[in-house]
C-alpha cells in the first residue's frame, strides 16, 4: 500500500504521487526473507520480490547491477558505487524502470516530468520501448549536451525560463491543463522503490558500510538508499543501517544552513525546496546522520581527483568525495571507516559529440 508521510492515510498501490492532504507517499510492505527471495537475474530484476510491480509488464530496457569499487583514500576505505554506468548514464534508471513498469501496468501512455537533465534522459530512454510519450520540462540553462541527447531520443522538450523550482511548477501546470500523468521523481513513490535497490546491491557486494554519503537535492537517491537499508534491518538481515550524510550544493541547501555563494557546478542537486524534506530529516535523525555543504571549489577539486583515478563522472557526483574529505579532516569520520560514495552521473554526457 501507499502511506502518506504527513497524515498516515493509506491508498492502494495505483499510480499516484501525493496524498489528498498534500503530503508525500511511500510504498509500505512487509518483507521477511531477503536472501530467500532473490531471483536468478544479474540486473534489477533480481529484486522483483521487493518491488511493487508485477512480472507481466516490465520495460524492455533494464538497469544494471553496478560495481562497488573499494579504494583506500588516506585512513578510510571509499566504496564507490558506480551508478554512472547505468544505460542512460545515471542512477535515475533505477527509479525510471519501476515507474515505467507501473505506468505499463495501468495503461498510461503519455506523461510529464521536470528535470535538470538526468531524469529526463532516463525517461526518454525507457519510455519509447514501452510505448509511452514523454514531455520533459527543462530550464534554458540545461547543459547543451544533455539537451541534444534528449532530442535525439525523441522526447518532447519544453523549455522554462528560471531555475529548477520554476521548471517544476510549469511542468505541474502543464500536466493539469492537458490532463496528463505527472511523474515527477521528486514526488513519485515508485521512483524511490527503484533507487532502494542500490542498497540491496551494496549489501550483497560489500556488506554494510559505516557511512553513506549521498548527493542530496530532491532526495530520491538519499531516501532510496535509506529505505533499502531500513528494509534489510526490518527483515533481520542487518543489525542497523549505516550513518547517513546528506551532501548538498552550497547556496541550494535545504538541510544545511543556506550558504551565501552558490555552487552552480553541482547542478543536479540545486534544489532548495524539495517536497520530501521532512522525510530526509527523519532519515538523518534515525541514523544519527548529518548534512554537509560543498562549494564549487571543493567540487572541482574532487572532480579532478575522480577523473585522475579513472572515474569519469559529472560534477554532481564529486560532491560526496569532497564531503568525505571534510568529515575525515574534522574527525567526524573515524580512521578505518568504510564509506559508501555513490557516483551518480556519467561525465560522458558532458563531452562534445557524445
């Protein structure tokens, strides 16, 4: 069932993105056996028993199980989750796949979403093979490389003047006016069901890390990883979740104190008013977590290190490494700790001609 995070009201597992009270929704199910419920696939279908979709309507394109690479950096062990290796080049494929499967189940063939680029690219890749037409709303400031790829994938692109929050509002208005299904990953509970599979993969690959540092704007990956580890705890598979750290772009913080100077390099998390803010606060409280803000200089330095180490990622991915360096320096991450760092988006999309 779907449960409202504000008033507690429940709904059947049909496609909806909000409660009548205006609250956000999460899928709530009871799971009892992790290892015994895994399926013999080497992709996201391995976790079908833990997803709110049937097996009769599955998108033809399928997200991968991505590697987790362990690298010792100074006194800690960084566990890089290489989700930039997904088919569209970002972790968004996990949430998109579950979303598209749900849309297929319900016979929905035309949708609207807003994005800074990666969510739109993911939907543009997964929706055509499923017979779904996607209207994507982006700002005029979206990177040209991403726009070119969007258009080549056949998405109907709508441009909006202003920053990310303005794009969000125009997409909602268009969906309501045209009577189309709005599938914003900010609000969509099925998207988070997809991103939680990253936690299952990490657990199977390397066990439970001590810390999880996540690029956090709208919170879809942050909450997905939290939900995945919480479900493992509820099944008795692990003793407790890791400590969660929300890493935010300076000038766009929602969980940290707002900085006066903006980090425009980490455009994927430039979301100052996320709808799921209270849920993220809850996740931080439950895991004794914290928020770290990263500026543009710190992001650029971390991005350079990652590229030099062979991780070709976009700038938003780099904020987690910058945050880890800061927390190690202050002693908030202890020596010998194992720190999960999701690398969320590919740098290949930023290269001319790709």
